C-alpha cells in the first residue's frame, strides 16, 4: 500500500487537545466506550443500571453496586488521571517507534516508576489483543536472534558466535501473506530452543490448521505436526527474488530489531516478548493509524488489571 494524500494519518496534537484537553472530556469518552454496548453488574449479573452522572459510574438497578469506567481494566486502581492515561496512549500510538518510559515520564510529568508502569500496562493490552487471533492463508516461519540479556547478565559481555549457536534470545517469527505475497500480519515468540516440538507448539498456538506454511530446509521444520495439520512447503531463500515470502519475513525481522534497539535499550530476555507483541500489534494496524488510538483504548478496557508487583516479580 503506497502512501497517498488519501492514506489515513494519526490524530494530530491539536486534534487530541480539542477532544481530550480536560479530565472531564476524557472521563466522558471513556465512560461511553466502556458502557455503550451495555452494562452487566459484576456482583449480581443484573443487566440494568443507571448512570451516576457526577462521577461517571454505572450503578446496578438491583443491588446498587457501583462500577467505574476503569474497574477491571488496565487502568484499575490507578491514581494517575484519565487525561494522562489518554495522553500516554496518544503518544504511544502516534510514534512509529514507540516511546520509552523515560520519555513518557518527561511528557506526562510523573515519576519514572509510574511512567514505566503505564507503559507496561498498555503493552499488556497490546499483548492481550494479539493473543486473540491466529494467522491464516499463506504463512512463512523462520527463526531469528534478538539482543536481550538474561536477568543480571552484564551488557558488556561479549556475545557468542552468530547463528544457531549464539547466546542471544531465540525468537520464532511468522508472517502471513496475501495472494500477491505481500505481508499482512505477524506473530513472534521468544523460545528456549528451535527444536521441532517448540516450533510445532508455536504453529498450533499461532496459525490456523489448514494454512500453507513456507519455511527453509531447517530440520526442525520437518516435524510431524506441521506435515499433519498444515500444507508445508520448503523454499531455499534467494536474496535476488524480490517476491520471496522469506525475503519479506527477513525485512520484518530487521524492522522489529530496529524498533526495539532504536527506542528501548538494555532489554532483558523476560521483557522481550511484550515488546515483540507491541511490534506485531502496530504492524497489524499499520494501514489504519487513524484508528489506532480508539482501538488501543478498546484493548485497554478489555484487558484485566495487572498489579505492580505482578509486573515486577513476574
């Protein structure tokens, strides 16, 4: 898809401040997003409620339980204002490279701990959204290696040899293609190894059965499950072939590395998966940047709360 004057663009800063320049505007918008489709009381399951206009709450008509717009979402129990949450989501969706917690701290005037936690929660919402779909059609799979140190590992330590013997983080990467072999959606998973069972597990979780999978001749790709559940094709990668699905996949891997290394530095292996999920989330929605803000608000509302110590301690 080529960029033209008709290509949708992200919301501008002026447009954002016009729509969400006050806390009240943000609360009203969030309330509408949360309860527009209806209300179900989490306490008694009654499906009728009334709006408490002064506080943007829904009150159950039966048991009188009150439910806020943020309850049970990634914003649950947050002391940060809704306006700052909205501005954070605006900054994240407006930037192609994402935003570091340090920069978010500077932009929304909070502590680094709060900025990191907001960033982490929003990334959890992206991961949750990515977990709800599988790739289909023509799908290419390959392995990749990302810089991501183990907990406590010295960042100055020399990396071992390149390729399948490296001590970098191992990642299985897959991308689906349209009929013209152009990339559509992507999935990535950090793994301990590239054994056949690991690749088969990834395929089952990430790709619909019956899809056509293209790989190189690596022996792990010849697992029985791939032969049984998918149409499996092997391809010897040719850099000169501009239409090769593997070439598009390698470009995607390069872009993912640039995304992570360009904005986020010194990632530990345990953190890498959430950043890869963010990359895939952005990649899937790259042609609808004008809808990214609203879609991420929806994802934030649909994702269960994550406690701070759960995030820190795992």
